[in-house]
C-alpha cells in the first residue's frame, strides 16, 4: 500500500467514467447536457472498458481496496455493468449517480458487484427539483431510489448540496430519511470556487447547530472529522471540507479523470498526471508519482516554506471570501 509524505495510505480510488450528464445542476462545475438519449458507448475522450479495468487491476496491486465510480453521470456508460463485473474481487464497489437510470438497471448492477450507491437529490418537490437540476426527471429519480433499495443497495445515501437555493429544503429532507427505511442523508457543503457564485454560500455551521439541537444522538467520526446526527431514527451526515483541514488530512483516495489522468485531490486540476497509453508500467509509475506528490489539505491550506517544509498558509486562511 502506498503512503504519501503525510502518512496517509491510499486505500481507495474515485474513477470518473464520463463528464457527460443528463442534468445541468446550477451548482455543478461541469456543463450538463440536459436530456440525452440515454446510456451509450464510451466516447473518444473517455477511457475504454479495458483501460479502466487495467487501472483497477494495477491499483489492486497496491492494496487499494475500494473504488467509487462517478461522472458526470456514470450510468450514461452502457458498459458500466461490465466494468463493475471485471473490477477486482478485492475491491468494494460503490457509485454516485443522479438515479435516473437505476430503474431497470439496479439489479443488474448489483448482480455485477455493485455494493453501495449515493443518489443526488436536492429537493423533494418536482418544481424545486427541476429548478436546481434543469431536469424534469424527478419521478425517475424517486423510482431509481426505490429500485436501488429493492435490489439490496441498503442503505441508499441521498446527496444534497446545501447552498442558498436548497437551504430551505433541508428540514424536509431530514424528515424524509427519518420516515423512509433504508435511506440516509449526506448534506454536502457548497464550494463556491467551483461555480464562481460565492453569494450562494451559507454558513454550514448553522446547519450543524440546528441538527445538534434536534438530534437524538450525535456521532463523531474521526475519518474526515465528520459528524453524524440521528434524528427520529434517520441518519444525517455533513460533508464539509471547506476550511476544515482535518477533512483532507484524513483523505485516503486518489482520483482518476474520465480521460485517464490521475490527480491527488478532487478539487485541484494543477496536479493532473497522464497515464499515457495506459500500459501497466505507465499506470504503476503514474500512480506512485501521484501519491508521492499529494498535498496535505484542501486548496492551499499548507504550503512549503523556504526550507521545503510544510506550514499553514496564514495568508490563505485569513483571506476574505471573493
């Protein structure tokens, strides 16, 4: 197992299968396609099935024991079931999706080896959902969640990005997971640098305080310094990496772009490393380089001083929000 300069072992990989998406969510850093004709063959700029499997087999050599498939929308790949089926048996397989293609495919994905799923859902009202996602697929998403549960993907985690447009929907979503067995909620802190809309940001600490007031139980997870709130039997977890150096100090994942680049951090693009022709030797070399060059914290929380040592970047931390 590879370890970076800060003592973090790399135990997981997050693999983007495509940057295409049938949604156009207002908070997303990608340009959504809107409605598409559905799952299709890999595009010219996307890793092939064989390339993805070859990468995973090499990652398994380094004792990486989990993979999360993401996008864009990973279910726009019609080879998704084959990719999962050919993933090394030693790896736990999970996926993040908007859920629209789970009806009719969820059981096949489970049969292929999918073990966990996160479904993006930012509102429970169809009109509010359409305003955020620029999609009329609300009913399909709800069907997709049910299909995932029926296929045995229990619990299904619902991902909700919390920002100005959705803050008023949080209470309803908390009640929703409390009232429906098999559902959990992940409230994801909005990252304004991805959209250029800092005015949409809200103080995530207010959400923590509200949940703490109504929770029956609060669980603190050392991993990523996260808190879980149990409200009327429903589990709510907040994912808040911004200005939370502990979050990234416990990061054990390396990311892979749909084009075949490795990166040490999800929210950086200045550390991309190509795996070239995707030979096993190239993959191994690039994987080692990526792990060796990982930075410790989100953004520029730590920088190297004149002696080449890592220290907190006080200027960055004290800088006003743009």
